[in-house]
């Protein structure tokens, strides 16, 4: 036996069956749960992206520090490798001589290309960042 409620509206009687309120509540809660799950997924994705960007920033700062450290070393010690275990990055430097000729036909001596490569894992991908710098290192006599 179903119950029905009477609601009076401007002289007309409208009958509202009792089971529809429960159905409307279930539908509303389902829609709310779907919305909350979507927001939680978006928050999780944004946190992952923030972590990747934070690591990328730390790698770039580390590259800058490694570059400055390597630039100060003598030429025969400039090619080296360093692993930063804390952030999981391997920095590698390589040096090669650059032969430039001026407009007068003179060859510039003691000019080198210093290349720094940082290898790291971001998310699920292995990535590399690199920077090239020209360095003037006069020969010591």
C-alpha cells in the first residue's frame, strides 16, 4: 500500500507519491559523488605536474651549480660526471676545442665548448636537459 501526501496549491490538490523523494535523493548523491571524484582526480593530476615541475627546477639549479664548479677547474679536469643521489640526477660535462677564425684571418686559441648534460627521471620518462657554454681557458706555461 503506497502512501501519498496531499499538498494544497491554489485550490488544486497535487498528490506526491512518497517513494520519489528517496529516488531523487539517490540521484542527487550520485551526481555529487561523480563531481567529487572528478575533482579528486584533477587534484591528483595537478599534484603530479607540480612535483615534475619542482624536480625540473631543482635539476636546472643543480646544472647551474655544476656548470660553475666545472668552469673553475683546470682544462684536463673539466670532463667529469657527478650523481646527485638526493634528487636522482646525473650531471655529465664534456669539453671540446672550438676553432674560430676572426675577420683578419687569425685563429682564436684557448676557446672551448663546455657541454653539461643532466639525465633524470620525470614521471615515467627518462629526460635529458643540456646546456652549452663557450669557455676561454688560456694555456698555462
